[in-house]
C-alpha cells in the first residue's frame, strides 16, 4: 500500500512539472509572438552587426536565444557569447562622424584701407624726417636653404617726393643688353629684373637715364653709368630705404634739385642762351620750295614704320628686306616733310633691338636740313619714337 502511494506521488510530481514547463514554454511563445518582441527581433535579427554599449566590442548576432538574449560572435576573436539585447546597439544606428563639418564663416573685422603701392606722399613722413637718399639701385641677394646666394633681384628705389621716368640697361658680356623703360612713383621701389651670382664675374655694366616728372612735363635728363666690380660690390652693403633689408647698394642721384643741370637742357637755360642771340637774317632761314597749301594742311607729321603698316605680305620677307622697306618709307617721309617746310615730325620705330632706330639716327646726324633730333620719353609714343626738329 505504501509503495502504491509513493508511485502515485511521483506521478503527480512529474505531471506537475510537465504542466509547469508547458506553461512556461507557452508564456515564452506568447512573449516571442508579441508585437513588441517581433519588432525587437526585426531590429536584432541574425546577421545584424552590433556593438556592446559598455565595452565597445563589436560582433554579429548568430542566434536568438529568447525575447531578451542573443548569441553574438565577436569580431577578430572567434568567440561566441550570450548577451542581453538591452546591452547592444546596432552598428547602423550609431551616428557616423561628419567628415565634412560645416565650418564657421570667418568674417574679418573692418580694417582701415591700406596705403597704395607705391605709397602716397602723405605716407612718407619718416623719409622727410630722415635725409632723402634720392634715386638708388639695390641688388637684393636671394639666398638658398643651404645658405648659398644664387642670384640678386635688382630694384630701383626712389625716396624723393617726385615721380620719375627711367631707362635702365644692363650689359653683361656674352649676353644681349637688356633695356627696361618705365615710370617710378615718389617714395617707392620698382623691380627691374635679376642678375645671377656667376654674372658678377662677367663685368656687368649698368646705364640709367632719369627724367623728373613735374606739373609741366618732364625735366632734364640725368644719366649714370656703373661698372659693377665684385670687390666694390661686396663692400657696398646697406639697409635700403623702403625695402628695409640688407642689400648691395648704389646711390645714383642724390636729389633732383642738387644735380647739375646740363646747359641747354632746361627751359631757363635755353631762354637765357637764345635771348642774347642777334636777330636772324634772311640767310638763316630754311629755304622751302613752293608747296600746295592743301597738301601741307593734310600732311601728318608722323609715320609709323612698323612693317605691318607698310606692306601686307610682311611674313614672307626676311629682316634685311624689311629694314630696306622701312628706310625707304622713312626717306620718302623725310623728303616730303622738308619740302613742305614743317617744323618737326615724329618717326615711330618701336623699341625692339634698336636696329631701325640706329639706322634712322645715322641718317639724321649728317642731314643738312635736320637741326636736331631726340629719342626721349613722350606721353603718346613712350620711348618708341624719334622727334625730328628741322
């Protein structure tokens, strides 16, 4: 009897455990089938890349254990560990760093307008206090990272209160002379070019002509010729005005007013010299042959000798033939100007290498009807024309 009761008790216990297990499984099934759980499983499905919130380790979900746990295979470790879903976050939900952040716009504060270059006279007070050094030439050494000077930048400096026109020529043995024409403003500097360090041994010669610019035109011409000798060159070291750095320095003209004015170059000397001359007799005047007044009225006192203005097929001609055509046209123009009795004329030859200009000058020097001629800066033609005075 006792044995029967024990067996029945065990059977009751087993049935109870079975029912309890079924109830728990049924509850789990209900939990798995709930909308909230389905949403979680959609987010944390097998194959989803996740990261542990606390440690930062990353891996892939390989199995779903229940509504709260999954198995995660860690990256690079080949290890599978169970994890609560609440401790995980999907990689794709993690905000990515912005590789192109929006930069704050920098707005500069308003500044006073900078003084123009070259500076105006109102900005050169320090050079009024100090003594002006006039027109200067500076060779600014260009030093390489290894400390060796490779070349020199050449600057023309004007710390006077006057603007000036200039013609600069540097002649180095074995090279074509380089000529630059231009204008330099008061209290400013102008870069003329550069000279290689090795060219110091080639006996460079610098020639410069300067004309002061005034309210009534240009003043008399001042000229300077420098033979650059290495020994003296390396002694002439000075902090140059305006550049404010150590250079090899030459003073060309101390002051426009102090330079000696060549006799006959300025208006005052010319007036004084001619005021003392007696009146000319009839034999002093040029003899002009009879000319058509209409021809004289329509005569243009300038000729442009650029070859493209003289012939249409200039590209087929060599330099010698081009020069011959230009000189023929020049002589025809010169003869007509003399015949019509004009007082002056301009011949436009350009700057170039100076071949045509020199040929014209050679003919004018010995011409009996030509009083004088000059190739100076002109507001209309620059340095590219010669003015002939008959």
